C-alpha cells in the first residue's frame, strides 16, 4: 500500500511553500511521523512527516520548487513497492506429511468402585 505525501495547510493566508530540502532520498526507509521534507514560507518553516512506516518510493518535487497547499510531494510505500506495481499475494499451500500424526496414549481399563452401593448393604 502506498500513501501520498501532501503539502499540509499552512495557515489562512498561505497558499504555497518552497521545498527547502528533502531529509530522505528515494529508496530510504522511513518511520511513521519521521520528518522527511522541510518546507519554507514567508511566515512558517516546517518539517512534513511520513504518513506511514515504509520506503520513500517517489519524490515529485525537488529542492527549491514552489508547491501549492495540497500538492503531491511524493509517496511512501509500506513494502517498498511503487503504487504503480500491482501487489501480488502468494498463497502458501500446507504440505501434508504422512509422519505428521498425533499419537494418542492408550487408556487402560479402570474399574470403578461405587461407594454408595457398599453403604446401602
């Protein structure tokens, strides 16, 4: 699964920001909430965190680029695959072995003594 990294809302009057620098490169592993890119505006400088743990798979805007609020900065993938690739799930068939048998212990015949009959005599 891939998550988009978007330019966050920076304030009422701020509509764009400049990418100061990427703190991570494409292919780098990132943790959820780890800062991955720095943005600058006239009023605010901030770090944009990764939305999930995984691999930074795509950087859409380079250092020095001007981006609008809501623009796509890049994407992070949980398993390191690009969102363009179809994820394939392999089904694992269990292997059945003849010697994989549970052996039960043989129970011995136990004589039950009924105490209540003895008391009645």
